[in-house]
C-alpha cells in the first residue's frame, strides 16, 4: 500500500531556484517515498521527530505517520554548514 506524500508550503518554497537536474532528482526521490519512505540515504534527526533524506547536495526533511500512511515533507534545503 502506498503512502500519501504531502509537501508543505515551506518545502515548496525550497524548490524554487533549484537547477533543473537537481530538481528532477528531488522529484524522483519524493515519488519513491510513496512506496518506501525510508529507502535511500535516510537518517533519523537527533533531537527531533523527523527524518532527512540526502539527494545530492540537498536534504529532504520529513516526518512519517505510519498509522495514516502519510509522509509530511517539511523542508527541502541545500546542504551547507548551517543546514541543521
């Protein structure tokens, strides 16, 4: 059974200005999260309830509700020294 992936407003704002090649990779990662949200380079965030998925130099920040089968994407950030 698939998960429903909800991309929040903050995450949508993070998608603006991303180069086309990176955007395609991020969109493919979001699509793959529908079937298996913990696949790929996913790590639980320390001190928070969420997870992060690495896609090149970008990070997808998200939370999972297994009961409702929902993935809530809270942010899409370019990895810098101040990302976390």
